[in-house]
């Protein structure tokens, strides 16, 4: 009788394990398909936005000028170099430009699953974490932009995964992978130094059989190797640091509400897309729907965050703490520094979103009792559904939620279809000329030789090109010389990025010309025609 009961219990255990494996495979397979679709679906639908314009411009530079341009910019050169060679193979359409980020976002999927399996050591929990990563709004967003954030996130993920493998079982290849991947992140974006600091914290406190002193020696050796490999760029980095405050005049000082928004995105959610979806189902005021969505996410994530530390082993608690510090430390350090120097941009924290899914799935792996596992399985299922709705809604409403609402494709179309020939197109700031050069190629039947320039100066007059800055009276004097040349019956002002808060340009043109109505599209970019009283 006892033998029969033991055999029956064994068969039930095998059945349960087999069922869990099937569920895990289904979840992982569905997440792969959904994650790939959201990263690649219709990449060229949206217009390029301001920062992507510089990616376009560097793609067209001679290879030897890319690094000098990066030195004048506020980020490292590797992404521009990668994009240059990517463009040689695939061109510079909007789809091709963004495909490099989507490619890194795709490569990140198997690397993250390996990390989740190693850390969580539970098939269902790893599958949940993988689902949250595949549908993470932050990962999807920056897999769809022609900027360095997703590439940096990918190599940081590789470094974190290799470090976990190294701490669990020391190997030379894992150590080398940590060093090389970390150096690549630094060459992709200067803000990745904060994640290197977080990686060092993980190195020291992640559960491992190696004693603390040995870890410290290995960590120092890795940092020395990284320093040697990064040394060619150090002088350029210091020069960038000296000028960054002047280039980031437009970055506001962050508040605690800014941090709350960053944490929401880091967890993988875009509440605005959730509110837009919820408003279609609930006949309630916008404020009520928005507050309900926000509070629901806070309670849901708070319960899962707490579950990763409540009634779990010390080893599991230390693991979870490592990922929590990796996620949060860069955010709060930059927040503190940004009270003096403007550095806090939400998109630079994309890398934090590689740790969030592990943190949110942790209680499902760490809880030992059946009640606890059942509770966190239900909460995890709800979270997975919300993450899916958030990412799908984000892609659906991408034109409203991402890229600052900038429709440069529409702006240039509007400018090119203005019939007046004796006119000057005035781009303020001057980098708007990038988009004219890029989008005007789509209008072979239109004469694109229209006179154009930028203020403070023409974008193409010198190398490196001028940075955006606040307009002053000297810039108005330059505009006055153009107007008094009497060559133009019309001046079409393309104004963006609030570089003329005092309205100096508009005030002058109002005195010299007759202002017409703003042309569509408006939004954050204004197209304002000014016409002379009589033809010159």
C-alpha cells in the first residue's frame, strides 16, 4: 500500500513538473513572438525626431570625421561608427536606421533568459521574468529608436549575465566578457559609467562561495583592464564634461515626480498608453482613470517588490538586493548630481529596465510555501497582462507618446509644398537643416534648391557643426542682414526646441514682414510664414 502511494505521489510530481515545463515553453514562445513583433513592427512609420537627426547626419560623414564629431558631442563614438557600417549594408531609410537598435533588442532576449534562469532557478519564475522583459515598454521603445540606448542596454546585460556566471563558477571567458562588454557600454554612452558602478556593487555583494577579498582583487583587476581599454577616450570625455552643462541648457532640474516617472518606465509600463486604453472601456473622467491606473501599478509592483524580501532565504534576499541596487543606484545618483548639473534624462536609464523583470518575478521563485507561490503567481499573471497592454498600447499610440511628438517628415513636406519661390527657409535651431536634407530627397518633382539657412549660423558652414543655444541679439543682427538684402519676398520660420524664449526672432520678423497663420503640422515644431508687404 505504501509503495503504491509513493509511486502515485512520484507520478503526480512528474506530471506537475512536466506541466510546468509545458507552461514555461508556451509563455516563452509567445513572449518571443510578441517581443519580436513589437520591436520590429512598422519601424519606419514614425518620422525621425531631433536626436535621430544627428544619427542620420553622422551616417553621411566620412569615416574619419565621425570620431571628431563625437568629441564635440556629449556622447561616445561607438554607436555612430556601428551605424555607419550598418548603413553601408542596409541604407539609411527610417526603418534601416532604427533596425540596428531593434537588432540589439532582439539579441537581448536570449541573453536575458539565460540570466533569469541562472538567478531565479525556477522555470515558471524565469518565464514570467522573460515575458516582462519581452514586453517591457522601455526595451521596446528604445529598440525602435536610432540612438545608442538599446545597444548600451544590450552590452550591459551581457556584462551582468557574465558576472553572475563568473561569480557562480569562475572562468576566464566570463571574466573577459565582463570586461569587454563593460568597455563597449562606455564607448556607447558616457552615462554608462553609473551602471559600471552598479556592476561593481553587484560584484561585491552577489551570493558566491568566493571570499570577499578575492572578489575585491578580481573586481579591481577587471576595472584596471577596462581603464586601459578606455584610456584613448579619457581626454575627450573630460572635455565633454567641461562643456556638457552649456549643451544641456534645455534639461530641467528633476523632481521626485521625475523619479517616480522613471521608475514606472523602468518597471516596463507606459501609463499614458494604459490610460488611453482604459478610457475606452471606462466612462470616467481622465483624472480618475489616470489616478486609478497609477495607484494600481504602484500597489501591484509594491506587493511584488516586497515579496522578494519577505520570508525568503538570506541568499535570495541578497540576490534580489543586488538587482535592486543595479536598477536604482544610477537613477538616484544622477538625480542628486542633476541638482547642480543638468543630466537627468529619462532615456539614459534604459539599462535599469534589464533588472526590473528579475526583481518583479523574484517572489515567485523565492517563496517556498504553496500559498505564497499561488499568490505571487496570480500577481505575476496580472502584471504580465498589464505589461502586454502597456507595450501594445505604446506601439499603437507611438506618435503621441514617443519622440516628443516631433513630425519632421510632415514639417519638411509642408515647407516644400509652399508655392512661393523668392523665399528663405529659416531653421532655428540650425540642425533642422538635417531634416530638410534628409526628407527633401523624397520629393523629386519639387525644386528643393530653395534658399535656406539656420540661426545662429548655417548648420553646414563649419565642422563640428554649431550646437543649439538660446537666441540672442547678435543672431537677430544676422537675420537683419538677410532681410535687408531684399532677396526674399517670404521668410518661412521653422522654430523648434524653445531656443527663442524671448521671441526675439518673431518680434523682429513681425516688424519687417506680415505674419501669416502657423502652417500644419504645429505641435512642438512651428512653421510660420512671414511675407513682405510688397515684392522686392
